[in-house]
């Protein structure tokens, strides 16, 4: 074998080894040196530490499921904790939902606010609404997921139209119509399967493609202790954020790295800088087909299939421009910035 070919093979084998050793570590472990986004320690409350008066807290439960509390009212953004490994025969795992929400301190949820009707956002929302006698707030499609799982009609609040608001406790909640994020080229078939609305009650078990997108919404929470904007999917509709201010921006990162640089920057700037956020939290970057880790503060399993996630995280760092970024770890409770 010529010398050059041997050298090539050696380089190839060595780079393969290097890649596989990288793949075994989680670049999104906030406890680890070299994590892309690690500025978080000042925000995290210890398990028993009381909530500072007059401040909101947020607890991250994987994917886009986030508990927001002012100490009186508990709002759950999205409802997805079962994290089934398959895309078939999806149904809520009631025991797992209860133990997970207990761990996260979601003991008395008043409302579940669902950004759109895909299963990785909405599957468990009805079970949580029934368990807690909480409102289920979302599009007509989300309402039909609720109806299919026998949520009483008086707990269902339907958001339709460009903007719709409702008050729960001291939170003024606004749903503003936005866009769903785009899939990379090789996964466009998923978009075709999922586009459209759920037009009648959806019973479970159901396959993932029965959970049609419905109208996607950006969620804005206005509260005397601080405002929060949540974009659960990496889609952009500038009209949706018009006139909205938020101290905290929770931004969906799923497949954002596959978009071009101009879109990535516009998306992050619109949802973070333009609303005046002091804290940015990336969500929807973990592998929602793997279970949540056991302990508080454990890193979430990251989604290796999102090949350009690093690119999106690097852009986030640039757009946050010195403001705080919190990279969620399991069950951690953080204090959100005030007005
Ligand atoms: Zn989605």
C-alpha cells in the first residue's frame, strides 16, 4: 500500500476515534467545563431555598415544558413529560407525569398553556389539566387533544385569531399567532405529515402524525413581577411580538441551526433583543425520546440528530450580547429577572 494511503487511513481512524469520544460527552452539560452556554449559577435556587419575594421562578422539565410560578399561581408552558421513545401508539404515562411534576414542584397547576398541538408539546397537557383541575389553554387543535382525553369542557380555553388574552391569577396571558419552525430538507416530509388542524377529538393512543400542528402561538405572560415571552418552536412572525416587552425570553432552538445565518439572527434578535429581554433561555434542544435524568441539576440528554445545534447556540450567545443565558438542567428552579 502506498505511504500516502496508509497515512490517510491512519488520519481517518484517528479522527473517527476523536469524533466518537466527542459524541459520548454532552456539549450541553452546564456543569461541565467547556459547555457552550454556562452562565447560570447565580440564577439557580437550591431545592429548599425560598423564592425571593416579588419574583417569578421557572423550573425546566425538558423540551419546552416549563413551570412558571409567582408563589400563588402555577402556569405550565406545554405539557410533555412522558417522553415516549417511539412515535407510535403515543399516550400519557400518568404515573410518570405525576412523579415528574412532583419532583419539579408543580403541585397545584392552575393552567397548562400549549404553544401548538404536536405531541412533544401537547401529549400530556390533558392529563395534567384533569389531575390539577387546571385550565387547558391553546388552539382549537389543542382543545381537541383535550376532548379526546376527556378534559371537561369548562376547563378548555380556546385561543384563535391573531391575538387572544386571558387572565389567570395575576398573570395576563396573551397568545399571539406565530409560525412553526421549519424542518431541515431531509425531514420536510414530517412537515407534510403534520401540517393542518385536529378537527375532532383525538383519542389516545395515537401516532405522532395525528397530532397536527394547528395554529402555532407565541405565549406572552405579563405580571407585576416581570414579563416572560415563550416561543416554543423556532418559527418567526414579526407581527406576533409587536409591542410586547419581556424580561425573560424562552426560545425554541429545534433545528434553528439548519436555517441560514440571516434567519437565525433575525429569529433570535426578534424574540430576545427586540422585546428587551435580560435573560434568554434556550429550550427544545434536548432529545425528547430519552427519559429525563434522575436528579435536579442533571444535564438534559441532547439531541444528536440536530446536527447544527452548535451553530444556533453560538448565535444565541452573540445575540444575548452579555445578557444572561440560562441553559436548562433537569428540575432546576431559577429566579427570573424583574421589571
Ligand atoms: Zn412542533
